[in-house]
C-alpha cells in the first residue's frame, strides 16, 4: 500500500510539472461549459439542472481520457524509464494501480472544478441535488473505466499516438454498443439474448440510468468490473511487453 | 554465500540467442568488468540480474535471493544503473532522488539524509533543483549513479556507467567505483579497455552470449604479444645490425618498428611473455648504443580483446 501511495504521488505531481494538467483542465472546462450553457440550451430550457452537461460527458471523455492515458506506459517504455521503475523494489500491480489512481484522481480534480456549474444551477433554480451528485459519481466511474482501458492499451505500444487512437476506438465501442448504429445490424443476425447481452455492455446505457438518478448495483458492478478487468489486463501486458 | 550467483543463465528473444548459459559468482570486494562487442549480451545479462528480464533458462541470485522467485528481496539489495541512465526527465534531480528514497523504504529525515549522502558521493549538489531534462550528459549519469547508490546496496550493477562522459568525468566515476569496491560486489559493463585496468579486479570477456575469458586484467594483458615487450628508442638511429642482434637474443620472438612516423623506436617482442628486459639492456650497453627511452610493456588489451572476440 505504501508503495502504491508513493507511485501515486509521483505520478499525480508529474501531471502538474508539465503543461498537460493545465491544458487538460482548461479544455475540459471550456468544452463542458460551452456544451452545458450553449449547445444544451441551458437558458432556453428554463429548467435548472445539469442534464445536458452530463449527457455530454461520454463524448467528452471519448477523446480527453485517451489523451490522458496514452502516456501512462507508452512514455515509460519509449524513454526507457520503465526499466528503472520495474527494477526498484516494487511489483507490477503496485506500479499499475499507482499510475491508474493518479490519473483517476486527476480527472476527479478536473470534475471537481465544474462544481461552480452546480452552484450556478442552484442559484438559478432548485435542481434535484441528489441526481446531480449521482451524476458526478457516474461520470467519475465512467472516467475510471475509460482510464483503465487506456492504461492497458498504453502498455501495448511505445507510441502515444497509437495508444490514443486505439483507446478512443475501444471506448467508442463501449459507448456505442447500445446505440442503433451497432444494435441495428446485430439484431438482424443474432438472437435477442445475445444482442441484449451486447447492449448490457453499453457504457451509455449504464451512465444514462445513473445520471437520471437511478444508481443501481448493476451499474456500479458494471463500471467496477470494467476497471478491474482492464487493470488486470494492464498488469499482464506490462509484464509481457515491458522489455520489448 | 556469494553476493552474486549465476548458473546456466540464458535468454533468447525469438530466434536470437542473446545469452547462452553463463555461470559465475561474484564476492564482496570484487569489481567485475563485462567486456564485449555491441550485442554480446552484456546488458541482457544485467537486466536478468536486475529482475527486468525473465531468464529463458538457468538461475541467478543476489545475496542469496533468487531474482525470479524472490525478486523483491533481490531488488532491495541491488543498486542498478540501466544503460543510458533513464530517469523521469520532467522531475528535478532532488525530487527524483526523494522518490527513489521513499521507494527504497526511507522516510522523512532518514530519506533526506540518504539523498544527501548519495548527492555528496556523486557531487550533484549544484544541479539539484534543475529538471533532469536540462542536465548535461555527465550530470544525468550522476543522477543515475546517485539513484543506484542511494540505499548503499551490497550489490551494484552498472551498465556502461562512463559511456558518453568526458575524460574528467570518466575519471571521477572510476574513482567513485574504486572507493566502494572493498565493501560491495560490483559489475560494470564497458567497451573501454583501460577502464578494466583502471577499476576492475576481474575482467570477463563476453561475445555471442558466452563468457570467453574470466580472469584478472593482468592475466588478460599477459595474453598480448606485447606483454613484457621492450620498447627501445635509441639516441639517433638504432643500427640495423644491433636490431638484428636483438632479434636473435634467446627468448625474443621478433623486433618490430613502432610504426608511427614520429616514433623511431622499436618493440622487441618476447616469446611467451619471457622477461627479456635485462638481456635487451645488456646488449645495448655492450654495443654502446645510447638509449633515449626504454620501457617494458604490460600488454595491449585492445589486441587481446580483438583476438578473443573475433575468434568466437
Ligand atoms: N528486447 C529485445 N528483443 C529482441 N532482441 C533483443 C532485445 N534486447 C536485446 N536483444 C538482442 O540481444 C543481443 C544482446 O544484446 P545486449 O545484451 O543489449 O548486448 P550488449 O549490451 O552486450 O551490447 C543483441 O543481438 C540484441 O539485438
Ligand atoms: Mg549494452
């Protein structure tokens, strides 16, 4: 545990010693803000809530999270620092989890900086704050799942560009499995049991139910399971590919 | 128990056999120099010792801890400088070493003391607050050395610790290694042959993944045709007749010109490293040749190295 904490702190600090952190946070806030207040028709809707803001999160994360996760392992391997890191008295799971937690907490910080939006809607009306809190939780969980996917992909390659593109593609699949684009063709060929199974892997479906205030165990299990699965893959891939 | 034990260690990457069954042990007080051409398998061997690569066959241990089965314990007792001294370029030297100290289990004041000690040893004080990225190659290498030394490990493995340094920096690093030699088991790799002479107690020539020679630097030098050769430079020109007589002395193999335009001297090469100094001296005196310079050679490592590795 102590080792995970040390790696976590180094990684988190590293975000703030480079412009990465500031660029990420500024873009995140600008996009989230403009979508919420302009694209989402915040003022026209005459309703004080943050639904348009959260509705947009899967699409925002689709490219912001890969931008954050692409360097997790690809950069370590490109620069050779992975050899230093993994010959210290630490284990691969400790390194993987420490790095993941730092990236996750970092997105948590970016998310926390949108709290003024929350305050604004409370100032303008009386939103259901329980739903908003649940939505923040759902968004944070979704970010974690995407980061876990991105971390595993980042362990596959030395190229940050490849890590970015592949992560974005996989995240897109997880977002879109429930949508007509994917379900339409599948329904034509496969029995309902299978298409429903595929659909139940949809990040969008789980996220939508959470941001409407229905936090169910199956949604938590879904996001938790995605994270666990891809963190496990990440550990295996680092072991396998570290020296290539 | 030997501090480093290697037995039948092998590593292949697909079809490439990088290391083919290496066995040896290293004890406290030894500084082993891995010598070998590029691609010989030096780094691969070191990476297996450091627990970064898993051996394809064989086993290795550090202070009695198997590097695979008991890797964490082995890595705790090891200081390792990977080739090229990688670090986190955005960190300052100070924060990087503080990170290493924490990972090595030091806390608070203890950690600061450990960092200070390492910084002193490698003389890094002046650049502590600079990002590693902005440091010169010499300072980067010292950051890597400080990292490896920080916990005062019993076993040190340094992959090309002086590569790319200027002569003064090389000298400093060699002195540093020399100063630690008595209390540790150390392996360094190098292409620089004088380095073996300067710091190593034992030289190991590696080529094609095998250890070809394992002995003292002196034993390695003794393999050179120039071992105990006598270099003679006469005042004026050495008469051809005397040169012929030198060649005919018992124990002398041949006489050859030094071979440089600005060097009128000759080398008198012995048979089997025989001690021919007194005979050469005596003959020159008897013939009344004025001697400007006369010295006995120790041997040329580069030739030995070439002979050993080309034959493999
Ligand atoms: N990760 C790797 N994948 C494939 N081949 C490798 C890898 N690492 C080293 N090799 C090969 O193994 C051989 C030994 O390399 P190395 O140990 O780095 O040599 P040295 O350090 O003596 O120059 C070389 O032929 C090299 O190309
Ligand atoms: Mg090498």
